[in-house]
C-alpha cells in the first residue's frame, strides 16, 4: 500500500518499506514439526536436523545475519536456546536443511555459540514427555555489523542480549512440538 507524505507543503507518494521475510520448506508457522527436527539425546530419538530457512527483504544497512532457535516453554525458568549462529554474510539468502547439524555446511565466516545442550550445532526439539506443546521460535536477525560484537565463547544470554540491542530487524517463524 502506498502512503502519501507531505514534504514542504507538497504531497508525494512513498513506496512501502520492505519487511524482512522468513520462510521454510520444512516448518510452517504454528504447525507441528517432524521428528527429523527432534534432538538425538536427552531421551529423544530424532534425527537432529536443522530445518531449511530462507530470508529476503533485508533492511538497508544490513551487514550480517544471525539465526537463533529458542523454546520459551522449557521448564527452566529461562527457556531453552537450541541454536545460535551469527556473522552470516548478507549474500546468503538461507540455510539448507541440516546446515547447522553435525556434518552440515554453514556459510563461510559464520560463528556458532554454545546452546543449552552445551554444543555449537543445532539442538533439536526435546520437550519433556507429557509437558504439552512447546513453541520453537526460529528467528532471523538483520544486523548492522559484519561481525556480532561478542567473544567466541559468549553464552546464550549475552548473544541474545546483543542481538536484541543491535538488530535492524528480526522475523520469527514459530513451529511447535510435543512428546
């Protein structure tokens, strides 16, 4: 939708701003994820594959992308970080299925941080049996820096804090899972 703007007494049409879009052929907003994306360990027996993610319409000034996966429903009092990766060059428009899993191919120059499983790889869904439906928030962050200004050993809270402080835009795709 075009908007009219009044500039110095004259009306001009302004083009709409592009909004960051995130999609996936593997997961859909509000839908249950396949067992392929369940963790392998902690009593879970999935394939621990990271789903494919695609993004477009990055805001002006974006110099890198970050991707996080967070479960706000984990019974920890502070949620559960499943994946944190930053410093993805803007030339990339997505990640293939399994890119963040053991043996996967992440973009050159990207950095992964320890998740709450204590690993740098993607850690799939693994809610406690009978705990009900959990939400898994796959968030793509557009950032103004080529390198997120945190040390390589930064914990999830520091990475999350810095992403929220720096983001030019972010978009979340929320899938669900239960056991």
